[in-house]
C-alpha cells in the first residue's frame, strides 16, 4: 500500500536536453548525416526520457525513488533509515545521480533535498520541490517502522 507518492518534473533539464537535440538535428540537416552525431542525438533523447521526472514513493516498509519511467531506481528499507533532514545543495552539485561530499545525490531540479542517514552511517540526498512534506512523511514512516 502506497503511503506517499510525489513526482517532480525537471522542466529545465528537459528544455536543456531538447535544445541540444535541436542543435544536433540542425547540424545534421546542414552538414549531412553522421553516425557519431546521430549516436549523440540518440543518447540525448534517451537521457531526456530517463531524467524528465523524479518520483518518490513511500510504501509500508520502503522508500523508493525512480527517474523517468522507472528504469533507474533506488530502494531504501525504512527500518534501515536512522534520520532525515531538509538540506540545501549548492548549485554546483547539479542534477542527475552523483557522488557528493554528503553521499549520493538523486536530483532533477532545484537545490532542496531531504538527506537520509542510514544506520550504517551512509547518507543519501533526494532532491525534491516539496522538501518539508517529504521530510515529514519519511520521519513519520521511520518512527512507525521502529515500533
């Protein structure tokens, strides 16, 4: 049973990738077909689909994040989460999936995230446009599973 589900749309990343696609299409229209250029165009198209949205789902015993249609996903057991807090990432942390000094970041837009600290000490940051709502639901869910 789903307790929480929120999807954030990465408008800026979609526009940036779409502009890249248009520039490559223009390049191919002017200079002719080129396999390398075509391959880059396909990669940008796939990235546009894969990283258009970030969905956070909290179920009975797990927190799951999914990019786009769900090909790229990460699942956390609620009983393994020690704590969570709202954080603001510096602009240079960027978007996508990346390693930061504060652990792994999963983000498609904006600078706010909820940092979850695992009982093992590992930290993860989940980007969101509703950080206070997400923090509240995660906190309630880990307290419920601790009982």
